[in-house]
């Protein structure tokens, strides 16, 4: 059996090369993947460093400002990146963050007066795992924000606590509403109660989305008018004192009694800087309403402010209507022209006091005792008095410079106030309590004084500039600060009265071209003499038909004339002829016809009137030169005490007791201060 030789094996060429190539390809892919993974790792670490740096900077933004925030962010970034790169370029920036737009995807803008965000940009050249690939540029960016600091505060006039006043009763005087006969003691428990705007709105059934922007919130509040009763009930309910809803009904009845037939509605907000609603225009720059809705405010201030808003632009009888010295009638009304407001917001937020207007009408018509002088003299003074209007503006808050020694955050306020604005003149009734600037924009000329048709102020008005006050305050949460100097009410009122008397009785400047007629002089003389014999008059002596009685009456007339001439301000000295009244001027035999019979004469009331008339017929030297009729001097001098009594009898008790105001001082009450929240990343 033949064996065939084995076939030769074929050579396997190229097999090792393919395997090697495949192996090398796997290695390249693995190395590339490792390189990419490493770069992704470095990118992630860099982004993490940027995020942490931005958050750290934002945390320091409110307390240390932009400089402190930038330093903190830089320190954090370098510390976290130094193990990955020898050199890191760090670029921090402070600014404002808002919702991203197509043109600004980060939502961040550098700068701004009140920065609320920190942006951190990092760039570095890092060494790769594969040296031959060269260094790689990596970049990361992060934006972190912190909630804007918010303050909730109110501004009010300094109030004088009258004995027996409840807390609410005293506060309501500041909005021109004196409810002296209403029991308000039960509301005193609300003095320290705090509620939130969000809670109040929820109780009123007005839903507000926390994601809505501030503009939407302001528009929503301004558009909603709610009855005062609902606001009062909601406020006491949210404050945890629902039992006061019964007292609310009594309070509403008392207000309605003061202002019958007036719809008591409350606008909840203001969409402009001019206060029109319960809350002033809310300024929350971070564009989110959630922080503004959760700021705490005083429940008692909410109630008082709501009442001020509901009753604004309506006059209330002030209860001081009287016959002044038997010479003039006085009527008074009080009303809120601009309501107060509660402010919530950041730097630039404003709150206002209520602008309380007092209207006082002084008229001689139908106001004279026994119609004394009424045909001869006319005084008509419509006086508008605006007292203690003011505003406070947040200028800074939550900075390290504002912290007190205990480390408490504080807010700074600029306070502007007007102590008193006074004008006298013609104002349309429709404008009187509906416009805030009637003295400057709606005041017309009118006849303020007319004496015998000779001494007149036929086309006049008075507009006295307000006394300006104010100052700065730095407060921490829960504090109340006061600006302005303590002004004595009597002194302030006296200044006002002096301005009026200077205008009315400071002298006509030259002697009137026309003298009183004989009939007018006789009328004045008759009234002067008759007044001394009227029972009930403080100058009453007697009214018997005797020479002795007439002598006493003539002596009193002489004293009254001397006093009147001194009051008038028209003369350089005593009246010409004043000495004749008690001097037996008609001669030894005839007597004077009034207080002295002589040897052959007799006396009568008519003789007394004639004697007085002789003196009034004369003219005397006028202050500044020239002469003026004694009749005019006496009449103006008799009237001047009306204004002096106006200050003591009307204005002082009105400001102190009815309105409870201490002129010149303004309170700022900081309910709540939130210095930002927890920082968060937004990019």
C-alpha cells in the first residue's frame, strides 16, 4: 500500500498585522474615550467650581456688597480649581437677574443700583492625558441669585395720646376720624399682631399666583375694590381674633354715622407712586411676588389704613362750630384728602402718611352779639389747613454698614414731611376735599374784609408755604423711629394767626380816600354804647337811665376804644380825641351830655352816642404816615381779637384733641425686614 506524501501547508500571510491593527485601534479608542471622559470630568469640576463660587458670592452680596461678593466668589473658585489647573482665569460680576430672553439667555445684566445676582466665569488651559494632544481650553459659567431684601413699613404723623384713647382710636385720629363715643378698646390686642398680604388676599378670596410678576400684582391689587367691612373681617380673622368681627359691625356703624350715604370701599393697591389703596405700589425687583406676599405687616395698621382709604375725599364735621367772642361764627370740617398706605419693597419703596385737611370758615355775618357791627363790617375767611403730610423712602438696607452692635440687620429711610400748609381764599366746594393741592392749584381771590366799604381786601388770597421737616432714620425690624422737632401746637397756630392778622390788619398802606359817612359813624357809636349795657356781655356795667350809670358805661366805651385802637395796628399812637370822652368837653355849664351835667345841663343816652361819635369822626396818625379815620381803626381793632381767639379756641383744640396731632413729627414703623433668602442657581 502506497502512502502519499502529505500536502504542504499554505502560509498565513498578514494575520499578525491585522490583529495588531485591531488592537491598536481599540487602544486609540480607549485612550480617546479616556481623554474625552477626563475632559468631561474637568468640565464638570469646573462647572461645579463656578456654581459653588457663584452661590458663595450671592450669599455675601447683601451683607458685603459687590466687592465682598466678588472676593468670596474668586476665593472659592481658585480653591476648588487649583488641583486641576495651575492657572485659572476667574471673572466674577455683580448685576441684576431677570427672566431669560431670546437675546439674553442667562437673564443676567451687569451693574444696576441694587444687584441681586453674581455671575462667575471660569476659563483654564488643562493638561490632557495624552501629551501629544496639547493643552485644552475649558470654560464654565454660572449665575446665582439671592432674593432682594424687602421691608414692610408704614408712615404716620406723631399722635398725642389723649387720656382715655384706645390704640385704634388714637390712630384713627391720624386719618381725620375722631370716634370718641365709640368703644375701640377691644382692638388694642391687635397692636402686636402681624399678618401677611398673601394671607389677607386669601381671606378675601382673591387668588394670586406666586409666580406672577410684581407689575401684575400691583395691577391686580389696584383693580380690586373691596368693601371696608370685608377687609376688617379678613384682617381680624387672619390675625387670629375672629371674635372681633362683631366689634367690626359697631365700628362700621360709627363710621357710617360720621359719613352717611358714603360707599365705604377699599382699593387694595396702587399702580402709581401716588397712594390710592391699602398697599402702596409694591417694589420687589426680583420680579417674583412670593416674597412680597409673605412679608409681615401690622394688623392694626391694616385696619386703620383701610379706614383711611375708604373715608378719603369726604369731609367730617369736626364738632367745633361756635360763636366766637360773640363777633363771628366758626364752622369746621376735617377730611382725608390722600389716604395713608402700607409699603412693601426694596430700595426706593415709598410709604405715605394720610394728608388730613381741616377747613375752617370764619364769618361775621349772623355771628354778632345783638348784631353789633354787622351792617358795618364783613369778615369772611375760608381757611384750609393741611397738617403733617409726609413720606418715607427706603434708601438702603441689609448692608454690613447698617448693622447695629448686636449684629441685627437694619434699613435706612429718608423722611420728608410738611408741618403745615395754610391758605385762605375761594375754593370750589367740589375741590375742597377731592384735590390734594388746592392751595397751589385751585385757590381763587375773594373779598376777605370789608369795613364800611372803605377799608377793604376785595381781591385777595393767602397761601403760606409749608414748613418743611424730615430727616433720616435707621431701623431694625419691629422698631419705630421719629423725625422732626417737637413743635408746640400753640406756637405754630400763633404763627398762622399772625400771618393772617398781618395781612388783614397791618394797615392799608395809606389813608383811605373816603371817610365814613355821618350815618355810619353814628351807627358805630350807638353799637359801642349799647354793647356796654347789654346783660350777658362780659363788659356789662349797668343799664339804668342815670348819669352815674352812663358815666360807668362811657368809661367802659373809652377803655374798649383804646384797646381796639391798640389792636388794629393802623396807628402810631392813641386815637385823636380819646381824651374828650371823659373830659366835660361841652363846657362847665352845659356838661358833656353823657357823664357830666354841669350847672345847667342834663344827660341822656343820646348824648353819650353823640360824644362817642365826635371822637370817631376825627382822624389819627397812621403807622407809616398819613391819617386814618378813628371809626375804621376802632372797627378793625374790635375784629382782630376774633383771629387771636381763633388760635386758642379753635385750631389748638382741633389739632390736639380732635386730630390728636403733634405738629412737626413723623413716625416710621418698620414691621418686617427680610435680608434676602437662600441663594439659588438660575444658570
